[in-house]
C-alpha cells in the first residue's frame, strides 16, 4: 500500500509581466505543452476562459488541462500582476522544472510555493514529510503545526 497518493503543488507568482498574463494563446499553449514537459499525459485539450468582473481591475484568464494523473490549473490577474497555479498529480514530477516554467513563462519577479503530499494513508506513516512552505518542512509528527499552517 502506497503512503502517498499524489503531489499537490500550489504556486503564487507575482510581479509578472501583465502582457503575458492577459495573453490567452500563451496560456492555452502553456497548458497544452506543460504535461509533456513534466512527463505527464494530457487527456484533453486545454480550456481557457476570460473572466471580467464588476470592477475594472477584476478580470483575468483561467485555464485548465486534464491529465491522466489529475489536473493543472492557472488563474491570471493581469492588473495585479500575479498568477495562481495548481498542479495535482498522482505521480511524482519535477517540482523545480514546474516552478522554472512558471517563472520564465510569466516573467515572474517572485514565486511562493507549497507542496502537499496527498493520500488517505498519510496518517499511518510516521515521519513522512507532508508539507513544504517557503522551504520549511512540516511533518506528520507535528500535526498541530500542520493544521495551523493549513488553516
């Protein structure tokens, strides 16, 4: 029985190039190519949608791609110069490569990320590293700290 069923990479990138963030074709191409670059398997073409809110600066582009391993999702906010990225996979992947791709594609000035190991069996594994926040690893032996870090 596996202890970890998936890896969930959460990325906040800011100080991005707004022209890159508002480019629907760039986002769609990035989503369509990303799975192959991470040795994942695309099962459907990327879907991209522009959202326009009630406030002039409340708009952006969201896109997702379904992969055999799970999903990759982007939410851009050009007026605020940031993008949120969510990569969930049931197999390991190169986190550093994913971070580099986001930084390069959107010309991000700063990236913050978290890695969550996902799985229903995690509580049965002692000393498994389960959470990475800005380079600080929290493990299952400190469940209270893990809970407060996630809340």
